[in-house]
């Protein structure tokens, strides 16, 4: 990103080694690497509860992605390359296994998790959990923070590219009170019948309260697939 970039690595209580499987967590717009671990989401508590209840243990890493929507931007900012060419190698130098990972994210990070999974492919990605992914069917409706114009939208949209995620188990959820609900519903409906997609559309908004409610199922889903 052309600047010093913060990151966090969290492990379940009592697990001090670096050899646990890795979940890469991509944050949403206006958040940073610290946000998922703070009071609004409390991910460490949910991770501890998941492992205590029998979910195979794993560690979670997050890194600052700015406002880039986790893809290359016209101004040269490229959070995707930062993750693949800098952050994952950095974690590997610290002994964290990065050959096969899982991905999760909310909002902008949900888009990023699906986009990065398609980039890395099924040999590298064990599973993805995306909550309220920030996606739009019409480029005119898309976020100007993430897509400057129609050409950039067409280069990085997830719509029409569901086949690029073939072979990767997916969990995609969105609240029915979310302004992106119909967009996410249409995206999920666009997967072929044999795709490994789990989805839910239950009451909830585009906020941390809803994403926190999803965490037990998301963490169990990711842990089982990483251990499989």
C-alpha cells in the first residue's frame, strides 16, 4: 500500500505455536486490522468459544486494507497484491502456514474474500465465509469508493464469475434488512446447481450486530474445512 501497514494475528487461548491453520480476515470499509478484535465484534471471544466447543483450532490474521475494496485501483493502490505478495509471505516467515488458507470478511471484506478466493483458486483456499458482501449487479449502483467507473466495475465485479470459485466451499449470508440483500440473493442464485454454497437470508442489518450473530456458524464452517 506504499505505507506502514498494521496487522493482527489471534490464536485460541492456550495455543502459542504458529503451526495452526490460517483464516485470513478482510475488514470492511472504514475499519482496520484491529476492528474485528475490538468490542464491536469480539472475535477472540467467539474463536475461544468455538474451539472450546470442539471446532478444530485455527488462527486468524487481519491486515489493513485501506478503502481499496481489496483489488487493484487506478491510483496504484493494490491491497490484493499487498496480501498475496507481502502479508502472506510475512506470516510464512513467522512460521504461519499459508500454503492452504481460509478466508472471511464482512461488507467490503466479504467482496474481498470472494475476489481473493477466485484469484488464489481451490488448491490454495479451503473455504470462504462472506457476510453481507458489498456487491452490485448494476455498475451505476456500485460504490464509488471501490469502483471509479464502469470499466473498473467490469474488471472486478463478482457477478457472472461464480464459476471462478468452483471447488471452494462457500458460506454467504446477508440480512434481509440490508440494502444489499437483493444483490447478494441474486449473486447466490447465479451459482451452478452443483456449487458448494451455503447461504442464509435472515433478519438483520448491515452492521456488527448481525455479523457477530453469524460468527459461531462461520467459525465452525471454516474450522471444519481447514481441518478436512
